[in-house]
């Protein structure tokens, strides 16, 4: 690719980040303005928030979607905002981010937060009250309830509070990331006759944020009090002899992406564990305060955290809506939740049948969460218990703090099997759990490696080597998702089990490469990042463009979580201009503007936001009647292609390929209920109300296809 064909990312005088893509095809000389990635991420959260707005959605589920938006925004600020903030502070900054881009981001985030709290106050809380569920403020509590709250405060809360009055000997305390605090302005003088007027009260994280009132004082309703309202009601008691004037809750969000120079450390695990100790005190990027916070206190806090005015968010309610997920767990009202969905055991498998014997007859595909993760657990469990299994190799990216898979690997070591675990220590926000698993496995004799310096190992692989007569035979599992039974119940993913010799041989070579850093031999079926995955996808797209230019019918359908890689976007644009029909199903950020006349007419983009989080990555290519389909652990982002170990692999079995096309592509292209269409201006639109009422939902159809009356083990 010549320099003229590269994508030049530059700032726009109009505000958002722009990328001017110059195409040397039929549209020569015409530029394509890429959409802003950060604004696209916020737009995804707008689509999630829409679920919280819908009156037909059960009430507790509406609250759950509201909380998901809050959690997503927390992570967005923790990971994405620091570079924007740095650019805003430096007028001479040159690069992707500008003052204008930070201003646009702040305005969109503030608008989203404002609508969140309007929904919370004006719709959700009144709806909960009508359902007999209330979160009572101090002013709403009767005498008996106030007495109970006071007793709770004295018994459970006050012993853990340490108000800090600020003076030269007591500077502003370290405030941890996303912790809840109060700032209080006091009158009068302290015990030493001084007039220091500001105090900080940290709210202990060990206490629940919602406390259910006992039935004897709640009456006929289900009543809760928030921890913040309990403390607020008793603030004056924390400062005897002083007058409490203005006060406010506040919470600061800090940059939390761990940065470790792997070339400059001797032990990555030790360096990361040390880094975790400081994560909670990184650069401040956002300050949330109560809507009634005075200008004086707000400015005082902005000064302490060295933040500009755009980083201040005034909220009309709890400063951390995400913690209201506790309410969902504390209310046992099935009518206020989605009807329970029990995934079927994988249709291609039978309980009690040997997975190894089943794979000798052909590959197995598991479509999660519509089919249960139990099939994957059964595969590993059989490998652990089978005396003919000699070795188990697995990548570990996100498994959770409590993992049956990790327990099974531990059993495998105790049974004398060779266990190799490729543990990705830098899995964002799962670093501590992964370090703990790595140390546990190492302590009992498993071989633990940490992938490749400078690259995250994001590939999902499990390989079993079994003695069968005089042969050693391999059985493998590849997945678009993590080895986490919890997320496997709420994320859509594909698990592929196979005994194919070429595929499992490739997996063995990748494991050897990750352990020994040796040069990879030529792989038969796997495409591996950062070596050739990026190039192969681009070559595949360009081949279809060439076929379309020669008058053949060419089609691309790609399903992924994000599309932001400029080179892949350029390849898609050029292929579309040559006549390839392209449909992109992109859940989250997408910076390619579709349907631009003369530029991207042949490209459509849609986003599905449903009850389950869309997470599978499926890539379909067809020329005339010849089609190919690849599954992958990778989204089409620059980091996935060039800074991670990722995999893509073909589905060669025609029946499985057709099943994936039907369930993961066709169903979603015909979804007229939950599909948001992306317009050329970067705005997403749902079908109008009449069409949605009669529209098809892909997830609903898949739940109907796979639902079972059988309640799986461990289900609530």
C-alpha cells in the first residue's frame, strides 16, 4: 500500500476527530471522513440506555441496563479519557486528540449522564414505588424508620468513619478511584481554636450501598435506605462543636490502564502486582458531585484533582448508579425480571457420551448462551479424568475469581498430567485474578507462561493430547469468547470443538510458539496475529473486490464487536466501490460511515443490542456460489491485529458453516426489532414503532429454538 493510500488521522476544525481517507478507485479525489471512535463508544451506550427506557422491559431489567451504562461509562473514563484530557491541557499538543475533541466528548458524556438520571428519577423510581419498592430518603422516613437507621448508623457505620479536617498537618487525603466520599464545609472553630472549614469523610467500601429495612419498620412495602443517605442524615454528629453547612457527595474516576514497560522489568508478574497497588490512585479524569453541590465546594475539588470545568459532572441522585445492581439482587420478584431462560445442553452432544468419541465423528459447534457452556466443561472434565490423556494446554484471559476450569486444571496436575497454561496477566481489570491463578498453578507444578513480551494473548484455545493405541491424538477447543462460565450465560459466543488433524496441529504449534518464542512454521488453517491475521483479512477483502470488478457476485458479511482499524476500513471501502455487497454487524464502536453516495453505497452497518451481549466474531466471504467462513477471537481494531496474539480459523464443515450463517448472520440481518442502523452522519436509528412491534428479534428466535424446560445444574 502506497503512502497516498494510507489513512491520515487528523484533527477537524469542526470538532470531532476526523480521518481523511483518500481513495484511488472510482471515487478518486473524494475524501471519506471517519467517525469519531470515542463518540461511537458513547453512542453504543446510548443504545444500551434505550433498553432502560422501554416500558415493556421488566422493571428490574430496566434498572440493570441503567447500571450497565454506568459501569460502561466508568470503564470508558478509566481507559479512554486521559489522552484527551492531556491534549486539552496542552495547547501545543500535536496528535489525534485536541481541545475540540475533548469538548465534544465531554458534551456527549454529560448529555448521556443527564438522561440517565432523568430516567432514574422520573420513570424508574416512581415505577418501583408503584410496585411497592422504595429507596427512602431521610425526609421520607417515619419516626420508627429514622430510629432504626440511627441504630444502624451507630452500630455498623460510625465505627468505620474517620472524618478528616483539612489543615497544613492534614492535607487533602488520597481518594481512591471511584470511591464514595463526602466533602463538608464547617463553621466555628476546631478544638485548637482554628477556623479550618473543610473536612472529608470517606465512605467505607466494605459496607453495602443499599440496606433493606426490616419488615417491622418497612410496613407493607419493600423499603431500602442508601448508605449515603444514612451518613448524610448523621453528618452533624461527626463534627461535635462545629456547624455543618454546605456538603456534597463526590466521586473521582482515575485513569486505570496499567502501563508496564515489559522490556525494562525482570518479572512481569511482580511488576504488575506492584502496579495494581497504585491503580486506584492514577490520574484523575472525572469528578462527580451531587447536583446541589455549591460552586465553592465544586471548585475546591476541581482544584484538588487538577481537573478542568468540563470534567465536572453534577448528578441528581446516587453518584454511582452502577452500585444499584445490589437492588436487583435484593429484590426477589420474578415478575420484575425477564422470564428465566435455561440454555439447552449442546445439541450436537449427549450427556454422558464421551466427548472424544463424539469428535471422532465430526466437529461440534456450541452457540452460547443459547446452548450451555456445560459442553466445554464436559470436554475439559473428561480430559482431566481420562487416564489416557497425557497433556492439557490452555490460554487464560478472563476466567473470573472463582473458576471451575481452573479447579479442573489443578486436578489435572494432581493426576500427573502435563498442564501448560498461557496466562495473560494484562487482561484489563482481571490482572489480580489472573496473577493469583498463575501463582496457584505454578505452586503445584503446572507449566505457566505469560505469552509474548509486548503482546496480549487474547486467543482462546484449549488443546488435549490423548494416547490412543500407538498414536497420540489431539482434540481442540477454539472460541470467540472467554473461558468464563459466568459470562458464557450472558454473552453470545461460538465454541468450536474439533479433532481435525490440521487444525489441532496448528494449535500445538501456536502453544509451542507462545512458550518458546520459536519461529512459527507454516500453519495449515489458523491465521495468527500479529503475523498474518491482518494481512489475510485484507487480502481476502481485496480478492472479493477483484472478483466484483470482473463481473462476479461478491458478498461480505462480518459480525464483530468493534470496527476501527483504518487499513481494514480502507479495504472494505475499496471493495464496496468495486461492487462487493457488504453488511457489517458491529455491536459497539464503528468508525466507517456507510451509505455515502459514490463512496460507501454498498456498505450497510447495523448494531444489535439485546438481552444478551453480542460477542461472537464471524466473517463470511462469498464469490458466486463459493463461500468461506472464519471465526475469530479478534475484532477489527488495530490493537487486535498488531498488538495481540489473536486467532482466526475456518469452518470447513458445510453443515456447521450453514448453521452459523443462519444463526449468526442471516438472523441478525433480518432483525427488525433490536437492530440499529448506522447512518452516514454517524447517528444510529431503530426501526419505527410499528415495524418494531411486528419485527423479528434474532435473540428471541434463538432463545425459542434452544430453550429447554430442564434447569441446568447451578442455575438459580
